[in-house]
C-alpha cells in the first residue's frame, strides 16, 4: 500500500461565484502560524463574494461589543483575528490584455492541493480575448520550515506565439476584514484595524510595519521577488494608495516560459520584540536559501508527518481523500507555539473571528495526542499561558476562587457576547482538565503535569467548588449550559456534571501523585493549596449529583429537560435549518431539541459511568431530537454508535463528518473549515471503529470494519512509542514501529506489542 499521492483536485470549466468562494477555503495555505486564503492572484469580478485574507494565529485587535442593556460585568469588548496584509495579488497582462478567469477562454483549469509536498497549485490554459494562448501555473506554499514564509511561484508559458508579459505584483499593507451583519457566526462590521507606521522599499524589497488600532500589536510584512528571465525588467515603487508594486516585464517566444517567485515574510510583536528587523533578516535568509530549499524541507516535514499520522481506508478512495484532507488541515491550522491555539475555522477564514473554543480540547487534542503529542502539548501550554486571565474571568463572574476559561477567545479573555450559549458553557473548564488527563494518560509526561497541568487542574477544580452547592447531601451545579446550544441555562447538565466530577477527581490524583514523589511543595505554596481544599474536592466529586433517569430509563440532559415538549423535527421545513438562524433562542430553549451531541458526547468520554443499555436507549432518544446543526455533532454520534455496537449508524454519521468540508455538506465551508469536526472524523475511526480506549488501566482496541470497507490502517503513538494497526474483516495486526514494547488489550486479551507483528483473528 502506498501512502504517497495525497492530492485533492478540482477541474474548473468556468469561474463560478459559489465555487470560487468555496475554493478560497479548500485551497488555502496555512502552517499553524500564517494562513492565506486561496484567492485568485488577479482577483474576481466585483459582484463575486471574496474573503481576501491573510492571518497570523493569535494576532488580533479589539472591537466594541455593544450590549443593549449593559448589566453588571457584561463583556463590552471582544477580540477579533485580523486580516493583515495582501501579498497575494499578482496581475498579469498578456500582450496588453489582463489575465482574468472571467474573461477570455479558460481552455483548461485545475486546482490542486498536494498534501505530500505541502502546496496548492492552479494550472490554467487561457486564451485571451484577442486569441493569445498561455499556460499559467501558480504554486503557493506556507512553509513549515520557516513559519513566517508564504511563497507564490508564478510560471507563464507562451503557447500560441510570442507574447509580451507584464506582472504587477502587489504588497498591500492596509486591508480590512470580511463582515456580514446577517450571520451571527461572522463579524458584523469591519472597522479599520491596521495602520502603517513604517514602510519602504530597499534593494527591491518592500516592507511595511503596521500597528493595530486598539491592541497596539505590530505586524510586519516584507516582500521580495525573483525572476527566471535574466533579461526581464524590474521596478518596485510605492503607489499613491499606499500599496507597493513590483512591475516585471518579460518577452517570451512561443514555447518559452518565465517564472516569477514572490516571497512574503510575516512577523508579529506577540512573538518578537522587533518584528521589522526580524522580518528583514528572515527575508535575507530565505532569499539566500532559495525556493527549492523550502520545497524540499516542506516535503521532508510532511513525509515525517504522514509517517506518524497515517490513516488509510483500503478500498474507499473518496473517504480516504476526505480523512487525509482533514488530517492535513489540522496540521496546517494548529499553532506550533503557545502564543496561539487552533481556531474553530483554523487559519482558513474569518468565521467565528479566529476564536478558540472547547473544540481544541475535545476534538483536536485527542487527534494530536495520538499523532503528534508535541502539538497537543502546545495547545495545552496556550491554556496555561492564559491561566491568569481565566482567574480574572472567574472573579468577574463572581467566583471567589478558581479559574474560569472563556467560552471563546484569542488571548484568554471572554469574547462571547451572548452568555447563555457562551460564558455559561462552564463545561469548557472540565474539558480542558479532561484534555490534560488524556495527554498524561497517553504520553506519561509527568513533568508537564508538574510544570503546568496540575496547576490548571487544581484551579479548575476550585472553580467547581465555587460554582456548585450542596442540596440534600448532593453536589449540584446550577445555571450552566451544556454543549447543546439549543438548551441553555439549566440545572445539572449531565455532561457538565460528569466533566466536573472528573476534573475534581483528577485534581486530587495529580496532587497526590506529585506529593508522593515529593514534587508538590512548590505548587501547594504557590496556590496556597491546603489539605482542607483537597478534601473538599474529594467530597464534591463523590457527592456529585446527576439528573434522575426518565421513566423509560433515558438519561435527561439536565434536571428540567423532560419537562419540555419535544420539538417536531419531521414537521420542520428544510429551509428552517439551522434552527439558530430561524428561531429566537428562547423559543428553542423551551423544547426538547438539540443542536449537537451533549449527553451522547458524555457517553464517549465516560463509557463506564452508566450501563450500556441505558446509553443505548438514551442514544436512540437523543438521535430523534438532534438537528446536528453544529458540525461537532455527527462525529460524536458516530463514535458512540460504534461503542454501542450500532455499526451501520456509526458509519453513516462518520461519512457525513469526514466529508463535511471537502464536499461542503453544510454549504458554509466558504467561511472556513471546521477544525473540530476534522478531529472528530479521525476520532470516529480510531476511537469508534477501532474501539481505541486509553485510561488508567492502559490501552486497548476492539476494532470492527464497516460493511463498505475491506479494511483500514492507522498509526498512533502511546507512551513515546509508535505503532501501526491494520484491520481487515478477518484479522487485526499490530506492530511496533518506534520506541519500547508495551502491553495492549486486543478484544480484551492482553498482548505485548513488539517489532514482530501481532496478528489476532477477528
Ligand atoms: C457549536 C459549538 C462550537 C462552536 C465553534 C458552535 O456552532 O455549537 O459547540 O464550539 O460552534 O465550533
């Protein structure tokens, strides 16, 4: 089986409004630090929708959030991810006529995402209105080797006769964000965020240092060019509108080609003190190394990535393409340092304004923990970096102790303006704790727990002590919202109480473990953590209350869930979905109707908390009232269906989740990919179909193969080792590829995983 050849392609007959916007997302370039939408260098016609964005992970400005009734401690400001500079624009004129996909004739056009070599490409054969035929091939890359680097390699070949070409390559430092006042998932307006404080051109290299209007952060873009035609004429100058343009003229005879290479470097003041100096130095280095060096490094990086993160479906190329696309996009979207995290839309668009949610902990960290634990650690380190802000946030909400992580944020402050389905989702605190425990149980990295994990766990556990209260010897958590955003401000949400209990238990466990090893002193004096508080945590965990089962043995989502009428989903017209865009939230809250997996998600996280039969009944109940209006839902249903033995359902939910973005199933991928769902689709195979489970008892699998497949293979890391698992309908084989041998249960039987393949018959 070959793991090479991971490409995703689209043939384009004619420019279309819908597709060109969608392809800006599907063919975007990102490396976890910068992201550039896959817009066309020459632009699109004025009546086309386009989001011409370039983003830096974690780089933001502050905007006012007007509260109509400004009650005590409501949030009045929020952060928004910024579009920083346009270095994508390159105009081309062919014998005086502008190349543009909407005019002349597109003889051929193909867009490619090459996931092995880490670039996107647009290959066009274009006939100008006057009849000159040229082949245009444009390759773009955001480098994993030099995270600040974005490149465009623009090659033109004369096909029909001699042509005079003129490239006008732009560097536009002052740009604005995309906005849509009609969609709550996008920013309603875009003020001027960025102003140039210093710019210029030296030795043909243009630079611009910009400052944001309120966060006062600086970002810098530096642009340099190379051209393969030695006789080409170059000129870089500043235009009246503030943009800097590099004009290049080149004459080609029939059959000849010329290539313009555009290097852009981006830096920011979050990560370096002197972004301009740093960017200029990087440009010098990059020009010295040359583009081929970065292509080579890019391929090596990805060879290494796919070597460790492989998931292959044996006889379903379409699904295979979809899962690989998702894994690749996660790598491209996730921060490589702790200054950023992974936004709901990655770095592919401005949906949700570049905010980080629980998506990171519950859907993306589980993927990286198994494939690249370092990146999981970075995502957790970001939370640690923002722990003080979470402490402040807790105070703002009236808590006397603990840390309340915000529902959506960039720097760690709450950016959710609508608290019932925002701030009230306290479960995020337990989700973060859960992810840290997951990281620990999979890697065994106790040092990290000592350095920051235990502190987060104790502070989040403290929060639960402050939120909850005792009623008849049970510990209750009132007025919170669970993951399901169609049911808000409830008492004792089952999911929330489960993660809270786990959070309390593990805060105690970590502390006691560190104490045993004589490693807890510093932590307890830093946090003034006493034996009394430890006991309080033990007690609250033990006394945690869960809503009483319904008559039919179904677990209620919260205390009052079953008191509400059931929403008639069958009678709801198709055009009324997603419900959130068509019904007042308060109306939705009064019905049994779910946006996404909530109680069902808890079954995945805590499979042993209640009997399987109860889980099955509950699953079937929630299935009927869940709209899956959130992209985080179907993957969770898939995993739980697998765990409960409902294989066909598991497959159906999985397919939908896997293809969500690559086939634009919700018709909104144009605003950005859905990173949580991408992690979820990986989890649906590995935790779902393969039945992976990692807990204190160790690691186990119990795979099945969905009917439509002949088998699948994947690799995961556990305790520093890497294994490969191949599953067919007849057998499961596991082999150690790297690291030490360890024990694993396969279908309940303990087996030692070594370099010699272990084969178990199904
Ligand atoms: C979902 C949330 C999710 C957010 C960002 C919302 O639609 O309901 O659970 O965190 O999107 O992905």
